[in-house]
């Protein structure tokens, strides 16, 4: 019987733990998340400890990442958004490293689990709502009314905007989960074809797997970037409502 292409996404408990009725067992995904946290912490602590006038490779990489994340925040939220730099940087680096480590054969792609991406998306969106109401009070509900909307269109536009708002965390979670899952499924199918095809015709799907691996590296960066940009956009809306005139660098 052929193995399902979804088999690599199955999780099995390595250390079963049940606490107060909750299953908090340790599995492969949990271990990979620990590895990701350790790698990111090592990178930033090691690079930050160097602080050389002429940076080495590790310090240069860390500085490029910091400048890149800083640019995303300033472009989407303005200077006010720099208070969220630790959150945005942590989110971007965690997702990026999860995506990249998932490409290593025998590893596991944590972001291919909808529960992981959903928790991130809901947390980000809930934070944007909390910030919006803390800054603007009840006026934050004005986010449901696009600028310039005539009064007679409000009964139509408000429900549409409300649905649009509710769709934000769903699309944020599903986009990352679906892209990471789809890429790995295609790779699994191509590997299966390469093995079953033998030397005569198996080289063709094997060549595609090499090309797909290169593409997957690009997708890993792009999906981490998109998740981070949308996070900044949602938080930026909480700061500025419909105003886009003060996104100054």
C-alpha cells in the first residue's frame, strides 16, 4: 500500500504528559520549536555580543535581519510601531527558522500545523484590537467605516467591513499553513514518483524535487515576510485607523 503524502505531517507523542486533563505531551513539533528558539537566541546573543566595528559574518547577518525588520515596521506603522519591534522580530525569526528547518530531510515543519499558525494569527489580531481600543476608545469602531462613505451606504458597508475584519486572522493563519503544507506534499509526491520510476524515468521527478527545494527556500522567506507585514498592517490600523499620513520614517 502506498504511503499517504500527508503521512509526514502526522505527530506521535514521544513523551506522553497529561496535566489537569490537558494533553501537553512532547512530540517532534515541540522539539523542533525548542530547537528554533535555541537557534534564534544563539544567533542574536552571539551576534550582539560581538559588536565589532568591522562586523563578522554572524554580526552582518544579524544586522541585516534587524534592518530588514525595522524597515517593515517603519513602512507599515511609522515610528510609533517601533515599540513592537521585539514582538515583530520574534515573530518573523521564529516563523522563518521554522520554515527553513522544516526543509531539512527528517525534520518537521511546525508551521504546517494549523493550530500553530492559528494561535499566532489570533494573538496578533487580538493585540491589534486591544491596542486600537486602548488608543482610540469607542472611536476605534470607526475602522468599520471606510473614509468618504456616504451615510446612506453605512448599513451595507459596516457588515462588509465587519466580515472583512473577522476574515483577517483566518486568512493570516490559513495562508501560512496552506503554503507550507502544499509545498511539502508536492515534494513528497515527487520523491515517491522518483523512487517508483527507477533509474529509467525516475530522474525526471527527482530533478523537479531539486528545483522544488530551491523554490521552497524562497517560499519560506516569503511566507515569513507576508505574515510579518500583515501583522504590522493590522497593528498599524490600530494606531492610525484610516489615517495614512503619518507613516513617517
